[in-house]
C-alpha cells in the first residue's frame, strides 16, 4: 500500500477499518490538502447538477425592496402596455411615489433621474426594466424580442415574469454565485470537522497509536471517504444539501467512534 502512488494509496486505505488505522500516515501535507478539496468536490457534484437544472430564480430575493413597492394599480397599468420586438409602448407615463421609493412606466430622462435618486425604484422603460434597491448596483433587465405582459393579473405574476427575464440574462452569474456560496459552506464545514476531530485524536494520542497531528488528519480523512461517497450518491438521486451534510456527518462519526475504540483496544 505504501508503495502505491497518490491518490491510489488513499483510495485503497479507506475500504476497511484495518486499513484506515494501518495507513494513517501515508499522506503528506500537500496530499492532505488535495484530499480535502477532492472530498469537497464530491459533495459539490449533486449541487452543481441541481443548480444547472434551474430555469428561474426569484429576483425579489436579491432585490426585495423595489418589489414591495408594487401594488394593484401598477399591475393595472402594466396591462395597458405592449411590447413589440423588445420595445415597450405605453399610452401615457405612470409614476407613483411614497416615502420608500418610486415605481413608474415610460418615464422621461428627468423623471428617471429623479426616480433613481430615491432609495428604491422600479421602472418600466422603453427598452429595459430598471431596478434599484438602496446601495446595490442598479439592475437593468432587457425585454427579449418575443415577450409580452399579457396574462399578468397579480403582483406575483409580475415577480415571476421579471424573475424569468432576469435569470435568463444573468444565468451564468447567478449559478456561479450559488455554486461559490455552496462550495464555501461545504468546505468550511469540512475543515471544521476535520481539524476539530484531528485535534481531539491528537490530544488523546496516549491512548491510541497516533504519533502526531498529521497522522490524526490523515486518519480523519480516511474515515470521511465512504460517508462522503454515500452522501454524494444520495444527493444525486434526491438533492438536499442539508440531508447530504447530515448523512456525511453521521456516517463519519459512527465510523470514527468504531475506529477510535479499535485503536484503543489494540494500543492497550
């Protein structure tokens, strides 16, 4: 086993309790870091596949303020507009202001400038929808050539239509952001588990065969392999990131406790 090249030596060391204990010193620090990212990558596989299936993402989760300004009167005004070849036409300008912000349709340059000076704004212009939410960058959502505001009867309908447009125009950015956040959460959780448990093993090394902190880290990664694969497989068939993390944690703790007591028995 010790003569096998990396990462084959790691894969062969995780399939039995005996090997997990026996080959707890085969990884160097660089390989330990690579294994950490590999295990995190396994957890990310179901996440990536699930996010790539997204067809919409609610824009009011990112820009909640402007959508709180919408009311039934605004919905009624939208129903009088039409969009042809990506250009909105409206019989007249509509503006409604309150202490939180402004909503409007077909504003002129002066009116639009005043609207964007408010904390929140939601404006339908000739070529785009302009959304402002406090200090966030002003968002512009453009009308596609084949688009209309027909069949919009409620505020929820407005949110759904705008969300679909926004997602189509920002799909790469949205999915990339979701993947980055998920990657960071999973990696942080994994690092916390690995370093915390490794520190516990290192402190209790007098009752086990652990010689140093690196061996403790190696042993923890050996114990994490099978639970992580199991969590990944479950996630591929039924995606829920919390369920995956729970499966990984429970499987890891059960295996670690069994390995720890085996080490104590053999050491004594």
